[in-house]
């Protein structure tokens, strides 16, 4: 029982649980956004009554295909994906690129074949060109 308790109280599990709860709540928020703001906006732009995509369907051989409900879910997914991309992915990529710029380079391109080689290499492993290590180059 103690091992199970440790497993449940590990930081990653707790963070994952929080992320799932926040994600579910965010999904509900976006669904409300689509139903209460986006759909009426589409109705205002088209000049007709407010469309209810959930009611859109067609029938083939007695089977009803509710493509309108699919449109609602697709629109919700696209909004969630856009928000995640612009509010999480892009800022994280910028932050990671800032850290990468601060790291000192450990390789350089070979002047002959342009493959990456260590800074202190005396010979390229790919084309065997003789090189002068960075520490021995005149400044």
C-alpha cells in the first residue's frame, strides 16, 4: 500500500491530474464560446437566423447522419488547438530558443564538406580535411 501511495503522490501524477481537470474545464469554456458567441456571429454575418449546427443532419436509407454536431465539435477543437498553440507552444518555443542561444557552441561546420565537427577537431571525420582547432586560430 505504501508503494501505491508514493506513486499517487508523485509530482508528475498530481500535475497530470490538474492538467486533465483544467483541460476539461477549458473544453467546456470553449464549447460555450462556440455555442454562445461564434454561432450567433455566423448567423449575424450570413444575415439569417442564428444557425444551430447541432440540428443539421441528412438521412440515407433511414439512417440519420448528424453532421452539424460534428461541425460544433470541429469548431471547438480548432479553437482549443489555436489557443494552445498561441498561448503555450509559441511562448515555450521562444523560451527554449533563448536558452539555446545562451549555450556555448560545441561544434562548427567543416569548411570543405559543411558537416558538423567538434571545435577542437584537427581533421574532419567525414571528408578527412585537415583543420586548425579553434583554440589555435589567431585572433
